[in-house]
C-alpha cells in the first residue's frame, strides 16, 4: 500500500520519497525521449547518501534542488542510460552544484519515478573540464 502525508510518499517498505515537482520536457527530453511520467523525486536513502558521501553539497542540494531542476545551466550525458548530470551555477558560492538525474522509462519497474541519484559540488575548473571533454546535451540559452 502506498500513501501520501505532508507531500511525502510512503510505501510498504516505509521508504520515503520527497516530491520535487515535475520535469519540463522541453529541457529534459535530451536525456531520454522514452520517459513515462514527469514527476521527479528524491528518496530518503539518496539524501542519506548525499549527506554521508558529499556533505559539502548536502545543504545546498536541499536548498536549491527545485531551482536546479527548473533552470539548469547545463545537462551533460552520463555514462549510464537515461541519466544526465544536471549542473547549476549558484551565484553566492564559487562552486557549482551537480545533480545526477535518472529518467524513468518503460524499461523500469512499474511505479518508478524520475529521481535524483546523488549530488555533489564541482569547481569551476572541473566544470570547464567537463564541458570540454563530455557531451553537453543541454545548455541554457
């Protein structure tokens, strides 16, 4: 059984999913045109991963995740299928925030949603390296 409380979703395993809104396919179609829904979530498990593995990014991820998803500066193709590296420059800091976004397709289990896998900060130098050496599939106009 799945139920919703305070904009969070709980299922039989008591996993919590935080709703982050809906994806704008005029931006995110570049990751996968085979999407099956437009809702994007982050799980409590993924938030714990970010807090433990990328503590420097945890606070900014919480504060800016919706802004990053609504207005990314770049999306870079990830090595995993249907996945993109979503990058946003945050003006008050020197670093950039990178989200790894997995798009849910018909090949995924029924009921899955588009989801944030992880997040970390990258320096401007590293971002420049990414932009030179990786496939940019979206750039803000």
